[in-house]
C-alpha cells in the first residue's frame, strides 16, 4: 500500500490528508505552518505506511502548506498552551460575571492569534440555549482576538480531555476513532449484559463505543 501523507494539527490530534506530494520531496516529521478553512494553523507532517487512520479530521479542511516552521513559528507554538490556559480561566470568570448557564471546557487559539475558539457545554440541557453574542464580544475585547463559541456534547468532552477506559487503554475517541459509534441499549442487551452506569458507560457517561464492535462480532458468529 502506498504511504499516505498528512498534517497533524497542533490541538486535539486532528489529521488532515495532503495530496500531490511525494514523501521524498518533503521533510516527514517537520513542523509546518498551513492554511485551513479556519485560518493559519500549526502542525506536523506525518507519514502513514498503512493508509490514513480513522481519525482523519472531518471538521477542518486543509487548503495548503504555507511553509516549514521558522524559529519564530516554533516560539509562538510553544506559547499557545499557556495562552489557552489563560484564555480559558478568563472566560470562566466572564461566565460567572454574565451569569450564564454554561461551562467552559477548553479553548483553542488559531495559530495566527486572530481567533480563539471556546468549547463549552450547557449546565442544563432542558433550558433554552443562551445568547452568547454579548459574552463573546466581551471576551474578544480583552483577548484582542475573535471569540467563537462551540457547544460540545459529553463524547466531545471525553475526546478533548482523553483518559483511560475500563480496558486500561487510552480512550478510542481520543486516540484513533474519528467518529463515535452509535450504540444502542439493544446492542448491549444482545450481548447478555445489563445496563449499568459503572459497567456499560464510558467516561462520557454514554454507552461505550466498544460495544458496537462486540455486537458486530456476535452478529458475524450467528451468520456463520
């Protein structure tokens, strides 16, 4: 199988395939600055001998590779984690000030520092989602960057923070699984298991994705 090349973006392990390049013509493993549909971003060139992994990004589209990272680019990249920590803390304080029923989960600076994305979840999903325009403007004026708000669900939160599953391995959604599996109560019960928050739910509080594989294996055995 021909090796595939991709850019792994700086945050959350997003993988963006690149085409039209030969591996011997570029520096695999090198840090690069790229343009995506979100703006200018930072990443690393990776080679996949067995084809692209399943966590190829679906929410970010790569437009082009702008350049190999310069010393200045690397310096900026090293500061982004601390900038995001500060932005998250500041946003949390503003949530209290605006008395909003949301919880800030994480933040992500786009590499050119013109935009920061805040990932949040509603404290009570039964209530109507609040208007966050005034909040975003308030935060943006302080950070001097456009502030975008993105609501996430429990599975997204688990993917962002990562962790270990009951199997002792890194969470599938945080390490390689691009899209969470659709798991139903019927699938779990067909395996002879009873629904239990401590035994059948993942760290996200939802039914574990791995039950979809077990259900598939069980179905294949019955078909033989």
